[in-house]
C-alpha cells in the first residue's frame, strides 16, 4: 500500500468516526431528553410499562431478525468492492427479500404469541391487544434496518448519518404530543408512529441511491442467503448469550448483595458501555463494510485492522484517562453523589476498555471472513469465563471485584482472539500499535496511581497534566497518519 493510500485510509477511518461519533452523541442527547419528558408525562408506572413492552418486542426482534443487520452489510460490502453491478443488484435483492421474510416472521410470532407475551410480561392478558398492534412495528423496524444495511454496505455514510438523526428526532417529536394527550394509553400509538416515521425517513434516503431492481427466484433467495443467515443466526445467538450472562449477573448481585448494588452496577456499566462505548458504534459503521470488502486480500485486511486499532486507541485513551482522573465528577453529573461507590469499579473497567477496544477491532475478522462456527465458539468460551470471573469477583470483593473481573476478562479475550487469528489467518500486530498501546496504557496506570495516592486538588492538577500528555501524544501520532496541515489546506482551498 502506497503512502498516499495509507493516509487516505486513515482519513476515511477518522471521517467516519467523527461523523458517527456526532450521531451517537446526538442519539444520547435525544435519549436523555426522551427519558426526562416521559418521566414527567408518564410517571414511574408508565415508564415501567413502556420498558417492559419495549424489552419484550426487542427480544422477539432479536430472535427473528437473524442478525441481518450485520451479515447483510458483509454481503453487500463484499460485492460492492468488486464493481459488478449485476451481482451487486442481485445481492441487494436477496438481502431485501430476507429482510421482508424476517420482518413478517417477527410480526407473525408477535401476533400468535400476543396472549402469552402479555401473560409473561405483565402476569395477565390485559395487554394482548397492545402486542397485536405492536406486530406492525416488528415489520417496520426490520425494513428500516434493511435500509440501514443497504446504506452502510454501499458506504453512503452521509445518508446513513442523516437517516439516523432525522429518524431519532422525528420519532421524539411525534411521540411527545401523543403521550401528552393520551398518557399511558399512548404508549402503543407512539411506538407505532415512531416506527412509521423511522421507516419513511430511511426509505427517503434509500430512494436517493441509484439501483436496479432484479427479479430473483426462491432458489436463488435460498442459496445466496444461506451463508448470510447462518452467520446472522450465530450473531443473534451470541447476542442472546450476552443478555443471558448479564441477566444471571444481575440476579446473583440481587440475591447476594441486594437491589441497591444492582442499581450501582447498572449505572457503572452504563457509564462505561454507553458513554465510552459510543465510540465503538461510531467506528463500526464504516470499519465493518470496509473490512468485509478487502477480507479476501490478507495483507490489505491485516493492514486495515491495524490502522483501525491505532486510531481507536489514540482516540479512546485520552477519554479513558479523563474518566480515571475526574470519575467522581462524571458520576455526580450523570447520576448523583449516591453513586460514588462505583468509583473503584469504573477505575478497573476503564483499564479493561484498553484491551476491549483492540479485541473488538480484531473480532470483526471472524465476521468479515464468514467464519460463523469459529465466531460462535469463540464467543461461547468468552461468555463462560466472563460469567465465572464476574460471579467470583462480586462474591469476594463486591462491586470492586466486578471492575477487576471486567479488566481480566478482556485481557484474556484479547489474548484468546489474537492467538486464534495468528494461528488461523497469520495475523500480526503492526509495530505502531505495539508502540502506541503500552505508552497510553502506562499513562492510564500512572493516572490511576495518582488518583489513589494524592488528595484533592493535587490529584486533579497532576492528573490533568497527564491527560494533556496523552492528548498531545495522540495528536502527534494522528498527525503522522492524517497530515492535518495538508488536510486543512484542502479545506481552505474549498
């Protein structure tokens, strides 16, 4: 790969991360705004009903959508790279047909099981009609997901970002008056209206993409969709395993330490997974289709994985170090001073994020390769020791133990996934990532030590200095890859 191509690749990674990082921040703001508004309009009971209904429909969706939101992107991106219009249009047609099939399947399951779902969720059949109506949302949400799959696979990133932002904001705007006038009775109409608007917004942007609709037979649908469905199914099972592990941990915490510890654990995980993890979602949007497109070229795929890992660590490290130094302030702002006991848990979990980000980047190798069985068993093993370590960690050391188990789990996971990809695909880390990672991780360890040794305000003063060191180091390394001066010159000329 030439120097110019390498620079362009790094710039593409940064461009996508900045675009979808902004989208994720916007979505979090919308989510916070929605929570505040609904808390006033619906009250605790209404929020509880809404949460139960949404959890149930999401579970049905995850069981019936066959993970097409990821496997479909892989199929489209792989064909898009070879510039075969006929093959691309056929692939899109197959993906669309399976999107319709799985969407209708989800709706039918919801319709048939409506009385059972009401009984299971609320202990009575009072919400049977509600679930019957909500079957509509299963189809619409899957069709919206299908539109996002197409936009992501074809790398129409601006359209995808606009569709995300407009869909989220229009859904909030239409649901507020419904909840205002109807209260709790407006939950189902609001959910349906939100799904309709989300579908219309995504459809609008899909219409902007030039494509030819090709007829395909049922046999072609079956044959071309077989591998995609298998991978998607494995992804769905993996997601369900993660939910299962999370559920078992929460039940164990509740039985061992009480409901207050469950609340503290939820808050800690939300801070790490939601507010830090938004960078993962931002990076995934462009990274996965690009990796899928070059996965058959070993050197290109290895180079792209290393580039993504470098950018991910350089962006994430200063954020994690900031969390380590100002964790008390962050907890108080996002929640309240009552949640300060999760400080130690977040310390260790933040260190674990260093290993998670590299493992996360490397983990897409299996999905892009279509190695569904390898991916599945890799995730099974990871979930088993993660659960065991979490249970042991909490039993002996409480919430602090959960933070340490998070760190250990992702350290083991990184070693596991590295040795598998090294042995099976001859993957190797670049010299650059082997230099960047230890330097930033050492700065994080130094800041953690400072927060424990020094009292306020010196912990903040000294910690801030090392935050600036981390930011400066990231800036210097990013500049080597992106050449900010040249990039700025291009924008000035425009």
